[in-house]
C-alpha cells in the first residue's frame, strides 16, 4: 500500500534546484520573521546549555555522599533528558502539525522558564530530576514546531543558509554558555558572603538567568506571524490517524527513509566516538590534553562543515551530498581507527567533523525542501526520537563492546607489532557500518541515477550548471553516419515499425528541427561561401542543438514518447572535431552545455565509405558535402572511434548492405533494448500490452 498523499506530501524540487541555493547569511537574516525566530533560538539554546551545566552541577551538589553517587546523579540527568524523546516525540510531531506552532513555542517556553525558576526554590534532588524530565518533554514539543516553521518563513533557495545559521548558533552558544556559567559562579561566590541562600544553592543564578532567556524567547516568538499551508488537512483527521499517517509517511517515502537511515548511521558512529573517545585516546598514549585536542577537532570540523560544505558544493543534488558525506564520515572514522598516531588522528578528526557537519545541514535542508508543511512536524519529531534512541543505545553498548574486544595486536611483519585498543576496533566497525549505511541511503534516494557522481561533483566544484535530471521516461535513439549513409531512410522505417507497435514516435533531425534551427541550418549549409570559421560553425551547431533539446526532445521524452533523431552530438564530434580538427574535448564540453548532458539511450551508426555514399547523392552537394574526401574519411573515423569507446551505447551497422538488411539489424537491436528496459522496470517507458514479440 502506498501512502495516501505521497505525491502531494513531497514538495518535489528536483534535485537540481531551479534556483541555485543562496548561501548569503546576511541575506537570510534580513528576512524579519526569520531573524526574530533566530534571535529567540539563540537565547533558548544559550539557556539550554546554561541549564545543562547548572543542572548537572546542582545534581552533583545535592548528592554529596560519595563520588559514585554523584556520577549516578549526573548520569541520571542525561538519561532523563533522553527518555522523554521516546515517549513524547510522536505526539509532539502531531501537535506541531495540528496546533498553532507559534502558540506551541510560546507556551513551552513559558512553562520551561517556570520550571527552571522552581528548581533552586524547591531545592531537592527529586524535584530537580522531575523538573529535568518535564523540561525535556517540553523541549520535545518546542523543537519540531520550530524546525517545521523555518521553511514557512524563508524562501526555498535560502533554506539551507537558514539551517546553517540555526545549527551553528545552537552549538556555537555552548562555549558562550560555559563562559557565562563561570562568571555567574564568581558572582554567586561574592553574593554568598551576604546571603546564606547562595551558599546552599550555588547554581540558582544560572538557572534563573536561563529562565529569563526562555521568557525572552517566548516574547520574541509571540510577535511572529507564521504562514501555514494545508493545516486543514492535518486537522481534518483525528490525532491518532495523524500519528499513524506520520509513521506511514516516514516508513514509505524513499527520501525520508533514506534520510532517517543515513542520520541514524551517522549518529551511531558519532555516539560511539563520544562514548569511547577517552579510551581511544588512552590507547594512543595521549592523556587528557589529547582528549581535549580531539574534542576541539570535532567541533572545528563540524563548524567548518556546516558553514562551508554546502556552499562549496552548491550545485550538487542535496540527496547525493547528504549520502556522500555520511559515506565519507564512515570511511574517515575507519582511517582514524587504524592509524595510531595522534597528529594524524587529529587531522582526520577535523575532516570527520566536517563531513558530519555537511550531512547534518543537508539532512535538515532536505526535510525542509521535500516534506510538505502538514507532515513536517511529525517528520522532524520522528527523526529526533530515533536519533536519541540510537544515541542512548550506542552510548550504553559501545563501552561494553570495546571491553569485550579488548586489546588486539597486529603484526604487519614478524618483528613489528601494532597494538589496537578495543575502542579502536569498535571505531573501525562503527566506521564500516556508517559507510555502508551511507551507501545504502545513497542507493535509496539517489535522484540522478545514470549521471556519474564524479561528473556531478566536478561540475559543482567548477561552478558549472549541473547536468539536467536524467530522463526516466521515453526512449531516445540517434542515427549517425556520413552524408548519404542512409540515415533518413532508416529513421523513417524504424519510426513506422515503432508506431505500428503502439508507441508515440517523434522523428526529428539536426540541424533545423526548430524555427531558430531552420535559420541556423540555412547559414550552416549555404553553398555560397560566407567564410564561416570552424569555431563559429561549432557554436552554430551547438546553438541549434540546445534549441532542439529544449523545444523538441525533452518535452517528447517527458511525455514518454520514443524520440528518433537524425544526427546529434556525435555529428559535431565527427565533423567539427575530427573533420575540422578542433579539440574533441572542447566540442564535448560545448555539447554538454547545449544538451545539459542529455544523451541517447542508443546511437545507431550507419558506417559507409565516403566514396560509396557520394555515389548515392541525387542533389548537388551542400557546403559540408563539398568538403574533400580526406575530410569525409576523418569524419567516418570520428564516428567509429566514438562508438568503440562506449560499445554498449552504440550499434554500428555496415551501411553498404541493402536498406532491408540494415533495417532488420536495427529493428532487432532496438527490440532487444526495449525488452531489456521493460525488464528493468524503467518508469514511464511505454510498453503497450501484447506488444512484446
Ligand atoms: N543501404 C542503401 N543502399 C543504397 N542506397 C541507399 C541505401 N540507403 C539509402 N540509400 C539511398 O541513398 C541516398 C541517401 O540516403 P539517405 O537516407 O537520405 O541518407 P542520409 O540521410 O544518411 O544522408 C538516397 O537516395 C537513398 O535512397
Ligand atoms: C548535426 C551536425 C551536422 N553537421 C553536418 C553534417 C551534414 O553534412 C549536415 C547536415 O545535413 P543533412 O542534410 O541534415 O544530413 P544528411 O546529408 O546526412 O542527411 O550538417 C555537422 O557538421 N555538425 C553537426 O553537429
Ligand atoms: Mg538525410
């Protein structure tokens, strides 16, 4: 069963955004409503960190008996912060989608402020734990409401910049909070001389300041207008159905599933690193300073990745970028595990942080771009709860696993021994898992199947227009060969056969299939010598082709038609590159620019010696036909070389045979191709029933 509104629930952008993503940070902050949300977010994240510091400090103070008890109290705080996610996240998602998101944020902020104020006043450990649990539960309602709101305030092309700012602010406020906490501790000490209360409750100031940040955040949000789409749809059903619908959506939508799996892989690996970093560093023979260095490296990398990564690869499909960065993070973790040298480890850790930062930002952006408003809250809530669940599981399991593995000695040669700690071995495994998961997620949601990743990445780095989305419907066949090889004859026969089999067939040619193209054709084939230079000739053919693809070929393929073109890119390679001796790679680049990378499924080359072809000619020769025999020999070789390089995409026929023989060979090959692709369940391909031979 498919999810009811899948096509509407996904707001499809296409992987190559129509408008390039705009990473101008100042620009996005000029959007007043987003700026207000961001200010509020900055204050509440500052408050969050401050609260975490204050609460853990207070938990330790309230349990003065023994250091073991203190550890338990602190661990208890962490566990209490994670548990609500499991219980409430799904409900929080439904709330974020059904209710007014602004009200949700304001109410949760005010309630959190109240709880923070109450902690030092009640002053007991049990209340501290209860309040922590409640605060975390409230945050769970606040987060999906906030995440789902960002795409409503910011135009799509600025969404990624908005996410970058939000994430960097959320994590960047941690050191600021630590600084404030230290200052507050000093003030508290001074106040303690006059008021007994501050001696017994040293974390109170931090908690109250924290409460103030939440009140401020609430006041800021209260003034915000949040436009919503389609809330009515979510409200039309009962909450229970909303919940089930949210789960189904996540489980049945490939992008979201791929995203979730990728994020879980990344967080599992990340959790392992956090949990085992101290042991791992000890295994390297580096103590606390090494640990600090490694932590710093992760944060520097994360910040770099969040800020620079998306900009560096602005033109790349976000789905590809997301999965790729998770694979990279996994591989980097494996490298870190096997090289037991601190400087190398630190360097790779920066890279690891970078890859994770990119994955994080793009993951959020993808949800914002591709999930429709009324399901977004539930999607974010789901991601949140799964991430936390994974973290708890991994944090609990990885130390035990590392202990069970123990030290492993590796002997590259007889007299050399490299010792690996259990932590290193677990890192290796976690890295492999993350890489595999990233690869799986890539396969799952790749939206540019058929376009090489390397190609996409290089053109993104070079700031070239990315190749267009691959065509997944219709069939694209090209006939190539010298003048008089018999192309027009064969095109007509193939078209007739395909039409008889029930296909919509579009027959077209180059140059001159469009109004612009016909004018270009006149210039190109005029026998009167206008002194056209080879480069300008190449550009005119490319201009004709660009118009041809845009006006004729792409629309027909999108309808699911079979397009047969008499000449295409290979003619330019053969005539302009091989014939006119221009650079083949220049011509190739020019053609890619003109076609945005659209290539035929199959190219049929009719191969004939130019002398034979010239004898078939009935009309007087045009400008190109008038070229020398050497020229036409080079052209012929140009076609054959090209076909030899990618034999699977070409079918070379000896065109000295009779037309009937050639047709038979061509029909057989085309029928085979269509059967193959019908077997491969190519979406949209027209395969009328009863037409298989
Ligand atoms: N296999 C063949 N053997 C002999 N003559 C052919 C063959 N195919 C086509 N012809 C003839 O050669 C001439 C050029 O054919 P055409 O299909 O227009 O070639 P192209 O489109 O490649 O220039 C036409 O007069 C056509 O009837
Ligand atoms: C499409 C294309 C054609 N040409 C030349 C080849 C042909 O001589 C001419 C097109 O003429 P046309 O009469 O359409 O071809 P044919 O004689 O094979 O039926 O343009 C190029 O040089 N470069 C190209 O990219
Ligand atoms: Mg022809």
